[in-house]
């Protein structure tokens, strides 16, 4: 009997084993990119299994598959995933293309992904390659000009504080409400600072959600658009390492062209005599000659304050090391980054450390666990004086005042503070240290027996600590006496302040996902519940009049005039959402979503809101009637409609009656005690801003995907904008007005993308493209009083518009002055050479009733970008031009006027009115900066449109067999330039500046050289 059993076993084996061996097939080959370069680390997986390999450093792979008909999946970060069906043992070489220009790659959307060709919302993507091409400290600066719908303004170039203001499709709120978009990193909402201070080397892509369909899943937080960040993750295969280093230096994009001492003194004498013809000139002929020939620099200097403070260069350097790899069970990606940026003066420095670890664990065949941990440390040291204070005097101080004497002593320039003392390391320090920890734990469980159904749990916990210490001490300054001796300034006592804060947030998410095809029907659905809580606390203390700097702690300062304060805050949000996507035969697309939010910001009866959205798409190229149009590769129509909200309003808990603390005002028992005064009247009906968005567009790819076009028109109505009725009640109203939801703003526009790329040979390719955004808004309701004349109303005009007098020239002579209306407040001080204003209401005089609308303001209505590049063998040349139009800036004080507060004069004032030059473009000189000529008027409104060479990169990738001896696959050398030149009509200041006074740390032009090594 045993022999019979053994015989049966042997017979089965003799049949099965040959069959098994006959079915096993081996596939091998080399994987390259479209330039012919081998790609290491490409994942090659048997579809539907966890079996796979990765390509070696020279792009080679070899894999055994169980049988004919097996599908192999080839995937790599940033490139299009490809699939092949194996029919026999053979050599299969693959050429992979960049994912950014394909239809089959996956686009990250809110709480999920979609195939690019199936996206019916308005979603733009910036990939990792584009991000790292831009050498910036704040990641927000890398978005400018890269994608349509994103309008940017960078108000400062200060290291550690140079973030860009982002407006997705313009500005549609007023009254203090925020237009900052929502920032979501790997599915968890984080702050704009968290986004800006990420290392670009750890990011896979950034998606911008602009319309209702794509952003409505974020409900009461999504009205301003959403910035979604996806970080890199590990791939199965051998460990790969990537090290990048760059070093560069920055300088100011543009400095005002200030006059030197001789011209300044000459014009000062003229201005003084214009104000009083009988006055004695301020500067004698002897001093004027001394200014001109520079014979006595200590007594008669020629000081260029801007050049002394900002005229140098500031070095910067950045390192990043990332490791990636793993098996089919455990995959990992780890990144370590370091950034160090110096300021244009020695007392300013910013450095940052970034670390990230993303681990994916395939715990079972149906269970996946992801653990994401990240953190950063920010350290910044700056002078104790504020940027506003430093640049007030840098902009103001005249060249006839000394900065430093020839013996090296710092000068006391009369009544003017010395900016060199304000930025001196002797003046003390302002130290800011911040530590951030962020975590994201996720578990995804496929439901056995139900194909396409899974559940997902998310726990995100963040913690941050920040510490500030400011020490301000006396800097010795000297005045030069007539006998050549020096007098030191009076010594002032030091002051100290300290602040400490910490915060944490906890977010819980529960997801149910379903994704399945039934023949021609495709269905995917998401159900989500979310709860988030933020809390923070802080304490601040300050003392002054320190006798010594030996012990810089609060306990050793006198308690007189001390300041002590603290604060605590807590916010919470509870949400539920549902989204369903349906497609028929891949050509008729539909998406619907609904989110329900509860925000603690409002009274209980106003806390719950519902935010629905719908979108649809039609892939015409899948229709039979399109098959004869061979030049059309892809054509899609899409449209969306929905409602979103914004609870980021300036008045929290406005439904409560509140009181304000007023310290030391009420006398009791011989002492002054703190009292209370009533705050704004409570409003129990406060709620969020509501945004109704509509969107329609067309996408096309033509001529074998060499030309792509994407056109979208959009319209938004933002209603329930929170504001007060200050414009519609008299000043005699006897209480602080409550905030109300009455404002309405309409915003509409157009977006356009046009790209062309061509592969001329296996070694040579090029691309050129552009994007264009036009967004125009209009205030529909602002509760203005009915008696305000039309020319002065803000209703019906752009949000953030400029208002003032309309200048119509300069009084040429006495006859012109006598025949023209004049401002009633300055009749005794105006005359020929002064600015002439239009009599708007026709009453024959100029006064406040003639103030009118002058322009839409500093936020451009048009923004565009033009990018291109050439690839030849290992060489690359890429560029990005970025520009803006239809924007204006109202300049005042030292940014525009001559002798403001006795300050400097810019070169344009050489072309001013005099009796001999009555047609000059600028008015007569005067030392009175509060008069007729310096009213807010169109005379001082400048066109701030510009076009800027935002970025240029030249690179060479070296691949040689000798590199393998050090374990390297390739080495990439590159040189980059940022903000290399700017074309604009604006004089003296950078066109992205938002400070009309000119007191800001200017934007930077940066040159960077770097190397990237892949192991």
C-alpha cells in the first residue's frame, strides 16, 4: 500500500514540476529616462503581489515571473508608471517619462488620489524637480510663476521671515478676514509656517486645489483654496542615498538712488528758500564745495546709508542627505536637511535643521501601517531694533550726516539715530529659537472578501516650543567738536525681555474608502470623520534700566516699569465628509461631495455648516466621432459648482459680551488699580464667510502630446464677510460696533496653461511653456452710508483699492495757480510749482469731498510665468520668467518725498519744478512734508507691474563607470540664479514690496552653486 502511495506522489510530481518550470519566465533589461540616462532604484513589481526587485546603479533589472500573461509594473518617483504583459522569457528595456506631462500619473487631491485624466476639479501640481530648482529659504517663494491661479507677493527678503503671501485666485474678502490658503501635509492640516520651512528635498509634489469641487472636502476651512503637500516615500529595493549641497550669496535686487551730499545740500538750500525767500541758506558755499570735493569727510561727509547697511552680500548654504529603500514588508524614506542664511549685516543670521522619517510597514497582506515623524529646529539672531526702526533711519538719514569717522568711531548724526549702531552686535541681540515636532500615524486595512473596500485610521500629534530673548544695550556714539575733539553720547541703561510659548495639536481621522470597477462603470467613494484640537500657552516678561550687562536675566533688573503677561488659547473642530466619484467607460466623469463642520468659533446655534460641491467631466477623445482627428490626443471638458467656508475671521467668540482690561487707571486707597471697559456689542448670529464657486474649463493635448492647452474660467461670490457698520453709522454712536456677516465680494477671472515639448533625438529635447492668471474682484456690499458720492464709494470697486486726490499736473505759474481750484486747507502755503488736483464734485474748491478712487491696489490682477529648458546629453538649461500687471503702489514719506522729516532726497528730484522749468514732472521743493504736495493722491501712485527673471539653472549630470568605485551612480553639478533682473516702471523699491513707506528688508538676488550625488 505504501508503495502505491509513493508511486502516486511521484507521478503527480512528474507531471506538475515540468509544468511549473515551463511556466516560470525570466525578464531582464535596462531602464532609462528619455535622455538616455540609466535610472537606479526603479521598482519592478509583479502586479497583484508583493514580489519585486529594484534596478541597480546602472539601471539593470532581472525578475522571475510565475507564468505567461503576468503583468509587470515599473514605477519610479516623479515618472510615469508603466505596465507590460510578459509572454515569454525576454529582454525588455524601458524608457520612462516625467510624470508631470502625462495623463496616467496620479494627482493628489483632498484625502485621496485621482488619475490625472479623470480629475474634474481645478488642481495644479508643482513637482519636486521644479521646487529644488529654486534656491529659497522659504518654500512658498518657489511657487511664484510656476502654476496659474496662484497670485504671490513677497513683501520681505529677510532671512527666516521672507515668506510669500499666497492668494489663490485673488482676494475676495475684507474687514480683516484671512485669505491665506489651507496647508495640508500628508493629509493633516498644518500651518503656513510649517509648509514654508520644509526642505524641498523631502517633498514629492505640491498640489493646489482651487475650485469648489477639489477644495469642498475641507469645508469651513477651504474657501481660500488648499495647498496639498505630499512627501517622499520609500520604494522596495536596495538602499539608495542622495546628497545635495549648495552654496551661494545674496544681494539686494535694487536700492534707491539717493543723492550725494553736494546735490542734497544744494536742493536743501533751494527748498528752504522756497518756503521762505528771506531765509538764510542752510549750507554755505564753502560747505557745498567741501561736499563736492570730499576734502573734509569727517565734517562734511558724503554718506551712502543704504550702501553701508545693505550694500554687501550675504552667504547662504544648504545640505541635504536622504536615504530610501526597504523590502516589500518595510519601506522607508529618511531626510536630514540644514540651511544657514546670513543677513546683509553681521548681526542677522538664520539657520534651520529639518529631519523626516517616513516608514511604511506591510504588516499583513491586507494591513498597511505608516509612521511619519518630522521635526525642525529654527534659530534666528537679529538686532534688538525692529526692521521698521532700522530701515526708517536707513531710508531717512541724509548724506550730510556722518556714519563713522575716519578714526573708526561711530558717529552720532545729529537728531538722527545711526543705523550702523542699530545693527551693530554691540547693541545687543534678539534671539528666537523654535522647535517643532510633527507625527502622523496611519493604518489602512483592506476588508477581506469585499474587493476595493478599506478602512483607514489617522492619528496626528504635533508639539512646538518657542523661546525669545531680547537684550538691548547702549552703543557709544561720538559727535565731532569744532576743535577736532569728540564728545560721547550719554549712556543709556539696558533692557531685557523674554518670551516663552508652546502649543500642541491632536487630530483624529477615520476613513472608509471604496474603489471598484464593474465593467464600464467605475466607482470610488470616501466617508470621513475628523476631530481636531489645538491649544497653546505663552508668557512674556520684560524689565529695563539694567545697571550692568553681566547678568542678562529678569531677576537682576529693577522691578520698576516691569511688564508681565501671559495667555492661553484653545480651538476645536469636528467634521464629517463624504465624496463619491463615478465614471462610465472612462469618458463620462462625475464627482459629488458634502462636508459638515462644527466650529467652536461661533454660538451653539450657528456652529454647524454644510458644504456641498459637484463637478463633471467629459473625455471627448474617447468618443467614436473623435477618432478621425488624429492630431487630438486628449480633449476634456469639465465644470464644477460648490460652497465652501472660512472661519478664519478677526473676531473669535464675538457672540459673548466682552470687556477690556485697562491697567492703573482707577484710584482706590491712594493706589491706581486695573479696571474694565466694555468691548464690542455681542452678536449671537456670527458665522463663517461663505464662498460659492463656479468653474468651467477645457484641457487638450495635441500633436502626439507635444502641445498641451488648459483653459479655465472661474467665478466666486464671497458672502457673509465679517465687518462692522462703521461706514454707515455716525461717529456719535455710543458703543463699539459688533462684527456682522454682511459683506459681499464677487471675484472672477481666467486661467491659461500652454506647454510645448519635443524630443528631437535620443540626446536632445526642449520644452517651453507658460501660465497666465487674471483675477478681478468687486465689492458688492460693504454697508456704506447712502449719502456717500459714487466716486468715493468702495462698493462696486476692487477690494483693497487706493483712494485719494486725483492729481492733474503742477501749477505752472501764477496765472495757472490763480485760475485753478486749490485745496482749502493749504491756501496760505501753496503756489506755483505745487501739485494741482481735480475738482471732482465741481464746487470750485479742493477738499475731502474730492477724494476718489485711484486704482485697484498692490495685489496684481494679472500674474504670469514663462518657463523653458533644453536638455542635451547630460547638460540642462532651465529658466523661469515671472511677472505681474495691473497693480499699483501708493508711496509716501521717505519712499517718495524729498526731505521728509529732514531726510534724504532721491535722484529723481533733480527734475523738479523751478520758475525756469515750469513743465518739470515733480513739484517744487519744500521742507514742509505735511502740505498740499504730500496728500495721498494719484501723483504718488506708481505702476508696480513687472517682469522678473525669477530663476535660471544650468546643470551637468556626470555618469561614468568610475563613479561606481565610490558607490555613486551619478553626480549633478549646477549653478542657479534667483531674481537676476527685473523690468518695471517702479523706481527705488522692489515691485513686490507691500510697504509704501519703504521700511522693509529688501528682496534678494541670489547666486547659488551646488552638487547632487546619487549613491
